[in-house]
């Protein structure tokens, strides 16, 4: 192993834009329970399932229908 390496000609990783960004989000217990149950059935981590669902919303350009019922 070399003591020093020359990184002067190194290129930035072109895939960094594809990485996920860690955030904090508050979810209702009902939502969390739902995705955790789906996680148990599919053996996919619940965070990944939430990301899959949100990504599907983005790709299909779903619009949120917010109507408050009093």
C-alpha cells in the first residue's frame, strides 16, 4: 500500500444524485403500523416501503385532495 495517493485527477461520483437523503418526519401511529405490517408481509423494511410509495406518487404525479370535513 502506498503512503500517499494522487487524487488530483479524480472525478466526482456521478451517482451521488441518486443517493437518499436522511430526514426526520412525523407520521401518525396508524400510518406507521400499516407500513410495518406490510413490511412483515413482504420482508422489505418499512422505511423502504414508504419511500417506494412516495416515489410512486411522484412518478404518477398524484395530486393530494385535501378537503376538510367539519
